[in-house]
């Protein structure tokens, strides 16, 4: 595939970094008093340093004996954290006591050590300094994927009140409860003038589809409607349309979870949606690999907002907190409807919850808007990055390529960049990271090209996985190959081929009569897989999507490819299936290609020994976590990325690169 850079940046004006005294939080010790029962007591008050008002806070207190103490009465998380609304009182052994206090990324956290005296009541006031305000700029932070209690039993005593408190203590302006074993009252009284608590279920449409967040919907999607949608291919596209009708937005969540597999939680349908130009409103990013999915989708003509969320399961001791990953949405006033509209319009940036913020405009246009030009060569990008810690790097991304990198020793960047443009359309966004591992990524500003310029329209995606799952989360002893091929809407698939050892193993023709099948191949929930396939055709009779399952029993190198009537093609790399293996395993290969875009994913994992699989199957063994391996590579507008390898490097030997075009 030939790609070329069409934007050349030129740095002008100036770069600024803040120097001098930084804002600081502090603590004040009160007088010691005797306790009645000779116990050693610590009373802690958390307030805003400027106003003196109480603050919800995230605390971690380690006593002199090395143990963490719970000041919430609900139990500790694995790292010792708990949450309080402005104050707490705990009993602790005398001696050196460590205290960590925070109230979200806009307040300077406080870490202190004090010596508690036996039999005394110590009072400490933690005065937290606010160093930045996103709300003052019209940006409001939220987490659209929080489970108050994901499981039927909880190690931490959670409820909706504690969920809202955790969100507020982490500096969120709003939180969306995404479905729990706790009943959610949609008319709850947990919202206030400066905080919004709402609910919208995470939707799980099918296997090889992925999960979707649906914030802003006026009513649930409905079990009967969802049951019907799950029976058809490409359910995420139908859900996105329905959610929009209900006033909400649809967001691909944890799109590569886990990295090495495609069949369950990851946003596998995104690979098809992006070539169909039918993507959801946004995507949760949490690492470079998920960013690359966003970049590829944008290059293929989709408009999509960047988002992020925690997927916190607050009844578990090992989980992120609400806002551990979050999205900031721009709104002209603080209402839930305006915040959701900000996501819909692409006026967002995402972070991993840290004190790092980025702002970008291009020729005065905001994120999500489009810059048009006539007979001009340059557009101007205004960049701001603000961090509590030293910012290591800020990068300007155009069509997926890093075209300008800013490295400096400071906590604030303000600069202007001229971007040279051509007749082709495109997009530009900003990302940054700091010395503490915090990151921020903005949504794009779109760059409109000449009306006379017609970029190549072909795009294709191929997903291929061999595994031994049933249609869901159970393992079986039998292995199946699962194949998905999608091409852009104006294309028509002629043939889909599964090759074994470089030769045709199975060939499917779009011209043959439609095949009868019991359950929709690949994606529909149910019991066991069987040999079946389907070509999905549009109203004009063009087959631009294909799904198939087929039993696999012989060792060899397998790959998947699709060819259109115009001779365009897309193919996965080859994967090696070992029929002699005695353990459950899955192996995945995916590729998306198009103008300025090639993205490739490899993944492998093992699970339960085959001999231990018995029916009826019990257990939670669909993760394939053992000996897991993954790798993602991309070429975007001529710029190369490589993310990984992750996990066990011996998994690399199970993949072999092949030419993208079928011979």
C-alpha cells in the first residue's frame, strides 16, 4: 500500500513553560486532647484551602504497624484507598502515620507523615489547593462506565451513594452508572448543582462485536428489541442508530480488552464499522493501540470523538476508581444534555485521570468542527497543555502521523503551529504525557479539502480467529475458525477465501444462493458453533460484509482474504493452528486497509487443558490468559507505529506475514 504525507508543519510564534513557585496544599495540626478510653485517635478534615469549604476526598492512611486503616466503614480497596465526604476519624496505633489526601486532578494532592501520641486525640486539617479549573473553561469531566456492584457479591460495601461519593472525590462533574446488581433509581437524589449522577447500561450485543456505552439515552433500549438486534450481523450499527433516536451517544468501550483476543469484550465490530463509515459516536482510548484504532477510523472517513472510562467495578478490591480514566466534554452550561451533545459533536478530550489537560483550536475552529479553505497553503493550530507535573512531550497528530513533537522542561505549553495543507481532506489532534505517566488525547479538528479532490474510496477489514469457545464465555473441545470480511459501501465482495498452507481451504462466493443457518455466524449468542456463513448485502444487492464459522481439525498455517469485483482485496496474516495441542487456545489476526491506512493486530492465548472441559461447562475460562501474546503495528499517512509485543514473546512464532493481495 502506498501512502504519502500531505501535511508539513512549521513551528512559529513561541513556546512557554511556567516557572516559579507552584501551588501547594498544606496541613494544619490542632491541639492534642486526651481520649476517654486511652485509644489513639486521628481526626481528619479536608477543605478547600481558599474557601475553607469541605471537600470529598480519596484517602490512604498507613499506621505505624504497616497496616492500612479504613475510615469509611465500607472496606478498603487493594491499594488501601477509601473515600470520605469532608472528614473522617480513625483509631490507629501510636507512632509515625502516613496520610495521602486527594480530591481529583484539579487539586494538588497532599502527602504527610505525623507522629500520633498514645492516648491522644489528634486533629489534622488538610487544606487542598486548586491549581486549575476545567469547568471555568466550560469543560466538564465524566466517567460513562462505572459499575456500583458488578458482581452478585461485593468485598467492598458499595451502593449508589458511595459510588457518587467516589466520583466526586475524584473530581468528576458527572458519572454514569453502567449496570449493576444494585437497582438504580433513575430519579435518584444524588445529583446536585455541581454534580450529576445518571445511569445508562453498558450494552453487550454479541460475540466478536464488543461492548458499548450509551450515555444520554432517554430510556433503556429494551430487552425484546436487543434480542432481535443480536440475531443480525453488525448489531453495533443498529444500536448506534437507535441510541441516537433516544437522545444518547454510543461509545465503543475497552476496544482491545484483552489485547490478544477479538471474540468477546473488545470492539471487534469497530473494524467493520470503520470501513463501512458507520462508526459509533466515540471510542474509549486507554493506550496507544486503542488510539491507533481511532486514527484508522478517522482516516477512513469517520467522524468520532475521543473518550475514556474506567469500567470500575466498585464492589471488587482490585479495580480502578471512577474517573481513573475519563472524558472531558465542552458545554456552554452545566447540564447533562449539553454535556452529551458535546460528546456527540466531538468536543472532547480524554485522560487517565491525572492532572494534565490539553486544548486545541485550528483557525479558530474547536474540536469536532471543520476548517475549510480556498487557495491557501497554511492553517494555524493554537495549542495549550497544562500539567501539575513536568510535561515530557506534546505531539501534534495529522492523519495519524506525528508531525510536530514538543519536548520541554516545564508544566505549561502555549504555542502556535502553521500546518501546510493540500487539496486532500484530513484531521488534526493533540496528545501529551507527563513525567508521572499521565496522558491526554483530544478529539480531532477536521480539515476539509478541495471539493474537486476525490481520495481513493476502497477500504477493507479482515478478522480471523481460531479458538475453542462456544457462542459466549464457555469452552469446548472443538475448534472453529471465525472469519469476518468487510469492504467499503461502494464495493461488492466477489469471493472470500480461507487458505491453509498457502492453498485454498474454503472458498465462499457471493454469487451462490444464500445459505440457511440456525444462528447468525460468528456474532450471535447461543450454544455451539457450526459450519455456516452469510454475505450481507445492501439495498442495491452489493455484498460488503461477510461472516463465517468453520470447524478446524488439522494443523497448518491459516489465513483469511476477501476480493471484490473490482479486484481490490484485504487479507490477514497467517496464523499457525496446532491440532496436537492439549490446551484450550485462541489465535487472532486482523487487518484494516484503506487510503493512508494499514493496521494489523496479532494475538494468542491459552486457557484450561482440553481434558478438563466437561459438560455442562462451569467456570469463567474464556479469557485465554496464559502464555498470552499480542502485537499491533500501523502505517498511517506514511508514519509507522509498533505497539508491543505484550506478554509471552514465544507467541510471535505463530504468525507469518503474507501479502495483502490474493494471488
